[in-house]
């Protein structure tokens, strides 16, 4: 059981508080946000403190950190908070729903893995990865750091997913693909071939959009 500092006070943090409270051995001790967003002193009956001061008030020797944020800015906002908290000396938990199916897969830190995900054997997951609900994560695959799967994505077997990639709801990735760093696959879209770094793909068959993904998500 760890005492947890949760980053954020919006929907994702509220959900993380719910999941950790109802479906983990951990106890949320406080919330933290950047000082410029600090409005209320408490949330869910717990203190909210400035991220700038958090290590003084809740030292990394006594508390672990969890930053389950959205994929905004192609996961780089989430990466920044993760790295900043790491630089303060925190270690991280990962939350893996008791209603997810997995097989002792290697899963990194600060991952947020919700209900009804199936992670098949021999697939590894890096740090700071979100699997929202209901994804199929096929066998013999690899997911690098800072990746976001929304819901009901099918990642077929033997795929390698590059860092910062984002998969819209109901998207599909063919088996044996290498998905390059920063790929954005739109909702209900399908990837048939390896993607280009920071490419945005929509539709089925997919069309590559001409603008970089950080401008669209
Ligand atoms: C790919 C995506 C990021 C593009 O967003 P955008 O840059 O704002 O693009 P727009 O909505 O302006 O659409 C641009 C064009 O692409 C089309 N388009 C957008 N997404 C599409 C998709 N997934 N499949 C097919 N066509 C799509 C639009 O109809 C539009 O066509 P038009 O120019 O002929 O009118 C977005 O549509 C998407 O799929 N986001 C993921 C949503 C999601 O899964 N959310 C879950 C949140 S947890």
C-alpha cells in the first residue's frame, strides 16, 4: 500500500481517485496542480497543493506519485509532468484495473490501464502509457513510452508502437506493423502499413493528413 499524490483536479484525476480508492491497495493522500491552476484548497476532501511545493509538503520518501493525464499535445503534456515529478525524486505507481486481462506482462510506471483491456502474452508496455477502457493489445508486441490508446482499439499481434502515438476510438492496427513515433490514428481508422513519424492518418483505407499531429490533438 502506498500513499499517493495525484496530479490534476479535472475528470481524469477524479476518475483516477475513484479507481485507486475502489480498486487498488493504494490510498490517495493529496492532489497537486501547477500553481497557476490552484483554485480550491481541497478536492474530494483531500488537500490540493501547488506542484511547485509538493515535494516539501509530501516528500518523495513517504509518498509515491501518479499523473494519469489526457493525451493532449500528443502526450507531451503528460510526459512533462511525469519527468518533472521524477526530477523531484518521486517514484510512480501504475494502476491496472482488476477487470483488465493480462498475463504478468512487463508494464512500466505511471501507466493507467482501465477495465476490459486485454493484454495478450509476450507484449511489453513502457512508462507513462494510458490504455483507456476496452482495448485489444495483441501478443508479441511492444508499446513504447508516453502512448495513449483511447477505447476499443485493436492492436494486432507483433506490432511495435513508437513513443507519443495516439489511437482514436475504434481504430485498428494490422499485425506486424511498426508504428512510428508520434503517429496519430483517427477514430474508426485503420493502419495497413508502417507509419511515418508524426504522421496523422484517418479513414479506412487510411489517408495521411498533411499537417503534423501536434496541431490536431
Ligand atoms: C484525426 C483527428 C485528430 C482530426 O481532427 P481535426 O484535425 O480537428 O480534423 P477535422 O475534424 O477538422 O477533420 C478534417 C477532415 O478529416 C475528416 N476526418 C476527421 N477525422 C476522421 C476520421 N477519424 N476518419 C475519417 N475522416 C475523418 C473530417 O470529416 C474532415 O473532412 P472534410 O475536410 O472533408 O470536412 C480527429 O478527427 C480524431 O479522429 N480524433 C480522435 C478522437 C477520439 O478518438 N477521441 C477519443 C477521446 S478520449
